[in-house]
C-alpha cells in the first residue's frame, strides 16, 4: 500500500500570507482614521466651546455725590431746559437780545454740570485669539436724571410739546416716529454733553443773524437731548419721592402735621413697591419704610434735623430705581 504526502505549494502559501498582511494593513488604516476623526471632533468641540472674542469692560465711579449734590445737579439740568424754552420763546418774538441772554444762562449751567458731574474710570480689555486690545479712560457721567418734583416750575410740558411737534413733522415727511403714548415716563434724562454743544451752536448762529437755525439747535435739545423711559414698577417710587420732597417743603413752612401726612404717604408708596420686588430689595424697602415712619413720629422733637434726614431718605429711595 502506497502512502502519499501532499504538501501545500509555496506559491499558494505566499498568496495567503499576502492577503492576511493586506487585511492587517486595512484594519490599521481604519483604526488610525477613526482615531484621527475622534481627535478632530474633540478639537472642534473644544474650539466651539471657546469664544472667538471676549470683552471685559469695567467702570468705577471716582466720586459719589451726596443726596443734596444729586438734587442740585438735577435742578441745574432742569434750569438749563427752562432757559432753552425761554430762548425759543424769545426767538418766536424776534427778540435776539433776550434769546442770547437765555442761551448764555443755559451755557453757564452746562459748564457747572460739566465741572461737577462725577467721573467714571473705564477699563476695557477685548481679546480675539492672541490679539489683545486694552484701554483706560476717564469719562464724565453727563446723562443727568431730571427729578420733576424738585422744580418749582414744570419744565416737562415744553419738552413734551417739542417732541410732539417733531413727531408731526416727521410724519409729514414719511419718517417712522414713536407714538404719543411713549411720552409717558417714570424717568427723564438730560444729555448734558449734547445740550452744551447745541447751546454753543445756537449762540454762534444768532451771532451770525441766523435765528431759524438757532431755534433748530435749541429744539434739538428738547427732542433729542431729553429721553423718557417708562417702568410701571417705578411708579410707587415716584410717589414716595414726591411725598418726601413735599414733606421737606412743608417743614420749611413750619407745618409739621402736614409734613407727617406726606411722610405717611411716602411710606405707603414704598409698601406698594416692596410687594413687587425680590426678597433682597424688599428687605431694603422695609428698612426705609421703618425709618420714614419713625421720623414722622418724632417730627416735633427733631424738626431741625428732619429736613436733612428727609433729603437722605430721598436719596436712598432714588437709588432703589437703580
């Protein structure tokens, strides 16, 4: 009986080894590609999480005005607007001399505001990758709040009339304008920088016998230089401020009982406001209300210091509107 031994040809074995090697290489390439895709996705996610540009702007007031100083600054702004209106009235009657007189008074107030308005240091850093911008500057805070309760004469009626007149003229030219309802306000702000610039322009135009352009410059103060904002939650604060101011005036008139009534009204207004705000601010409001109530109960014994105390309380109430 013959026994045969069959051997695998060398060529066939070589083909098998080559095929296996190709499969191994393909697997290695696939694994490498998957790792690269994973790394790329990770890098993309990290890049997406990092903003392409960042900005850090910090401002620090250099001087804190007292309550009396804030009131005086507001009254200066209100008086400036009063002289703007009187100058426009003088121009309407073609009284150039009186118009210049009123403009000069307005400019004096503008310089006083510019000199006394608090400055604010601004530090700015803006980055985009390895590119960095940095700047430090000192800026005057020349947006002046106007508290109408401090004035003996209403200065808002001419402002509202000028804004309505400007709106009507804009409608005639087809320019979209705000509606009359937007003249409602809980806060009024004067742009003192712009007002000073327009007063100077009006004076120059009058010196060159150009009354109409001068009037337009003054009108710009009333329409663009004064802004109204409205926040319904601030209405009780306005009532509180008004009653505190009234109480102070009544004390100067030696009318403590009437002043006490005004203080009670201020406390009541703060109570309404306290129900609308968060817990932290509600605690501040409660403390203020208690201080006003205590003051009202001791007016006869402390009339001398009561007026100053009311000014301090007015300042605290004003800061609540923040």
